C-alpha cells in the first residue's frame, strides 16, 4: 500500500505547469468547460462583485462534480495564514475551523498547495500524512478527498488556493483537473482586477476630492479633464476650460519666456514645481504652488500632462506672520535679537567693503524696574513702546534699532565717518530718554546707560562687538548712569580678569583658601560685646589676602555665591556654638546673605541650626533693602522661615537703596544698619546727624534696633549714644579679627566691663 501511495503521489503532485495543456476530453466535457468559462467571464464583464464571482465559480464547478464542495482560500501575508474567502456550500462551523490555517506540510490540501506552490490531489484525507494537523476537520465534516491548486496573481505570486473537497475517496480526472486549473486562473484574474478597480476607484476619489486643483492636458497642453477643486480655486467650471489651453488659468504678470522655461524643464526632466501667479475667472490674481508632471506613452513620448496647483495666499500670510514673530519684537515692532544679529553681520560686510566705520550701541534703561514696580507692567510696556519710538526718531533710515529683550535696546549706526557722527546721535538719544513719559495718566522718568563700540577699530566679528558694547554699557552704569561709555581695551582686560578670578575662586573653594574674620558689634550704652559680623576673606596663594569687594560680585555672576554663602554660614555656626559655650550663651553672629542666594534655591540654614542644637537667634541674617523690592515668592518664604525659627534679620547699608516704610512694616525686621557713608561725616551740625536721628527714631517706633556702621571716632560714638543708637561697629572699636584675636578681644572687653 505504501509503494502504491508513493507512485500515485509522484504523479498527482507535480506542478500544474508540467501537465499537458490538452487532455483527452470528450466533446461533452469540452462543451461543459466552454460553458463554464463563458458564464464566469460574463459575470466579470458585467462588473459583479468579485466575492460573488468567486462564489459563483464554486457553485458552477460543484454542479460538474457531484458529492463535492468548492472553496477559495486567500493568504494573509502579514499574519502568514490562510482564511476562507468564498465557500458557499461549506458549513460556517467548518469555515471557522479553517480560518487561520498556516501553510505547511501537514496543513491539508490547501495548506500544502500554498506551501509547495503546486497542485496537491489527495485521495484519502483520513490516512494521508499531509492532513495530519487538520484531520479532525476531515472527520467532523466527512471530507474524504480533497484537490487543491494555487491561485496566482498576475505576476505569478501565490495568493491563495482553489479546492474541491469530496465526500468520497477519489482522484481528479483530466476533466476535473482542467476545471480546477481554469477556475484558479480566472479567480486570480478576478482578484487582480478587483485590486486594480479598487485602486482606480481610490484614484478617482482622490482626483475628485483633492483640495488641489487638478487638470489633465493632452500633449498639446489642451485641457481634457478637471476636478471640483479647480472650479473652487479658479472660478472656472469644467465646461469653461475643457478644450482650452492650460494658460487660461495663468496670470499675465509672467512673461512668455517664463513659461517656456517651465515647459522645457518638464520636457527634459519630466517634472517642474514652484511658485507662480494664477488668474481667477474674474481677473483677481493669487499666488499658487504649481506642479507639472509629464505622462509618457510606451514608446517614451509625452502623451499627457498632469497639472495640479493650490492657492497659497493664506500660507504666505501665515509664513509672513511666523517670519515677523521670529524676527520682530511683538511689543515694540522693532527687530528682535535674531534679526539684529543678521543685520549686524550684513552691515559688517558692507562696512568692510566700503571702508566706512560702523558703531554698535548697547542701551539699557536706568531705573526701569522701579517703573514696573511702582506703576505695573502695563505702564512699563507702554514706556518701552514709547522709548522704541524715540530711539527710532533719533537715527537715520540706514541705521537699525532693535530690542534684545526686557529694557535692553541695540542700535547699528552705519556709514559714519568718525566718532563725532556717533556722538551727535548718542547725545540726542540721552536727551530724548530723559524727557518725561506720559503713560496712561501716569508720569514716569527713566534715563539710559549706553555702551558704544566701533568696527573695525574695536573688533571684527558680531560676537565680540556685542560683548564690547555690553561691557561699555556696564561701565556707563558704574559711572553714574544717564551717560555713554566707549569701549576700551582696558574693559576687555577687566573682563578677562573677572573670568580669571571666577576660575580661581572655584579652585579656592576646593582648596579651602577662604577664611572668616569677625568684627565686634558693640552695645553703645555699656560697651559690652554680644555680637560680631562674620566677614569672608580669601587667602590667595600669590596675591595674599583678597577682600570681598574684589570677588563677591564675581561670585554672584558665576553662581558661586550660594556655595560660598553656605560655607560661611556653617563656619559661623560652628564658631557661635563655641563662643556660646565658652563666653556668652546669648552671643550672636551676623552673616551677609546675597539676594541671589534667596532666588537660586531654598536655604537649609534653619535645618543646620537645628542639627547643631542652636536656637534661631544665634544668627542674624543681613540683607539689602533692594531685596525687599522684588517680593519674590522664595524671598518671602525664606524670610518667614527665618522668623518662625527665631533667626533675626538686619537690613544692611540702610539709606543707600530704595528705602520704603511699607517694606519695613510688611516684613519682620529686627535691625537697621545705618550705612557708614552717613556716619563718616557725622557731627553735631551736619545733615547726616538729622538723617541718623530720624532713622533711629523711626526704627525704635517700629520695634527695631539700630546698628551704626563705620564708627571711627569717639565723637561719632558719643553723638550716636546721644541719639539713642543701640549698637556701633567700626575701626574705633576694632578692625575685623581672626578667631584667636577675637577671643582675646572678648576677654579684654569682659575684664574692663
């Protein structure tokens, strides 16, 4: 039996392409095949649904083989499995079990036909090993034999199977094989045509529903077809343009030569795209984005042109808005940083070519923050708009005025002969900005600090010119504001020095080169000492002792101030703990806290005090008046945190900043420190005496103590005592001392008091 099976298998599983095209068929069988073909082809010609065609093929072939059912299964390439596409006579339960069949050597006749890519004729499904994995289906539905042949696409790719399943054991005759071959061939054609028709239908929908106007023109550029969008965009109906040349929709603003170049490009490369001006039916012109592609015949000659275009008026408006937002300041309408840098780069090239000078002005409005704080941001914005107008009115058409951001403006003065030309414009700017600003029934005043640099004398690149102008502007601010400062090489050296100090300062922190000194704060009424101010010093390995005035501002700029401040605090806390243990349980050390330390992050000072088991009033935190102007959330939070922990707060250098009683009342301030500039000229008849007395009286009324800084003479001390000042600090009592010297000073003071 095994040898007989193998002999049969060898014969019936050979590819159908190797079987002879002509079989010994009877006239009756030939007529049945011809009728079978005609009925199927008639369905295809009439445009029936292709699933219905496949089902009809199954029913027709079932009529030609009694006691059998036909089926079409298609291969799902993504999932690598087969599903029933058409099987009108097979029960739904059987179809459900067949769906998901994976092609393979044990996957039945259909699975093997797709797996082997050849016809598979199985006489007995019950014992044939090729039905092993789906034997249950054969048993459940009485499928005793099954013949299957691959269904192929136009390109010869296997896309599924066409099968006849019989309820009796048998092999196909030549007639049945011919039927299966014809059926699978027509099914392949039908399914391929279905794809083509779907693509044609989709293409027609895309053509008809495209938002772009589409024209199809013949080789002579005569329009033969259009879509709906062409009527919407151009106003022309299909009837009005079909049979007309494509130029009917183009604008006359383009020359004949312009379009000749376009068509030549299409002829040479097969495609052209670009921006053109088109004409509406009623004469209105609009910008359009045009695409032209040629369609070639099999011989390679142009037979059609596909032309599509869209109205890009709104896009150009949007692009213009985006471009303006990217290049112009939304508040003042001036060029922004991006546009300014582009223009400066361009103007530098022009100046280099013509040999003319170019000046860059960096302008910062003085006291602008006070306007914002006093009148609100809306008034501040109005001032910036008016300032921009005044600046623009001071320059020539060839110059550029820009706003970099905030209250910073820049100006490029082009084509100047010498420095005097720039000076006249600068003086005009200073004068214009000192005039009062009438804003929303408010009257505001500002001035300007202006930094000036020249090309090519000072620098040859955009970056260095801007850096120079910025440095010169800060020099103008340091010179008292409301003035201009010209860049010098010394400024560059100063900047380099600051950079070097910042670098060395980082090293100083790592190498523990910083140390603290302490200056006594004396109780004037008794001469006793219960307080000291911690003052940081830097023991530079080459320069010796460096004072804070040389490096604190640099530490703030380089964001080292928080690290330095934390180090100072911890050193002071350790020291106050020692002095409270050895000398005075109520001893206090005051520590300066930079505004940047408040803004950069929350301080953990209170936690550290608790860790050292020290009460809050062991420390006095000294802050500046200006810190209270900017009521930042972090500032308020830390001040409240200090208050709740018992840490006392002193306002340092009182009277030199923006003094306001409202800020003094709002925050819990414990001490006012009168700046030494008021103490240095203090005598019984000076105005400074009146001011000091007023500050002392005010502070006491508000429940604050007063510390006078810079006390250097006994006369000053006596006047302060007479005015009721609480504490004094200065060289009259002691210079800042090292820890050891301060302890000796404490012992001496305790002995005489």
